[in-house]
C-alpha cells in the first residue's frame, strides 16, 4: 500500500491563510514571526532572493515607521537574522540572530503613529 501523501493531501501550513504574503517553504515558527511582523504594522513583503537566503522586507507606513528585513534560509525556511530600524530618525539599527532573538526583537517594536504623507520633524511629533 502506498502511504506517500499526494500534493492535494499535504497539510496546509498553520496560519498561512492569515498572512498577506505566500509562506510556502517556511517553517511554522517562521510563519509565526511573519504574522507577528504583520501584527506590529511592518507590512512584510518578499524581497529579491540571494544565493542561499530569502529576505522579507519590513516597512511600516510613513517616514517615521520602523523598517528593516528578516533573512530566511532558502532551503530550510528558518529565520536566520533580522534588522529593524525604528524610523528615519533612529540612531542605531537593532539586529538579532536566531529565531528566538528575532521574535524578541519584533516584540519590542511599537506600532508607529506616523501616517502616509507625514511631514513631522520626528517620530515623537507624529500624531494619529
């Protein structure tokens, strides 16, 4: 008896339908990190693939919103590292290596009050 699952019988990635980007080939933990980035208002999108990695670009609305990227292993689908810059007036980018550190980094991101077309001088001057 053949017990190999057919493509139609392969289980859907948990939470994949809840995201705005295609999460085919990533681990369930990576999918959770992408959902966390979405919940923080970082609007994740796929960037150009590199030799052994894929990059998810993060970009919140407005010039003072956080932005950065998450690097994922191209074949493993695991989160390798991330960098988040908390708005254009941020002094230092925050970096994390490894899945747990990336999740902790994203947990510290606060949603920006900045809106599209904001012309405030700094992120503290943005108004909802």
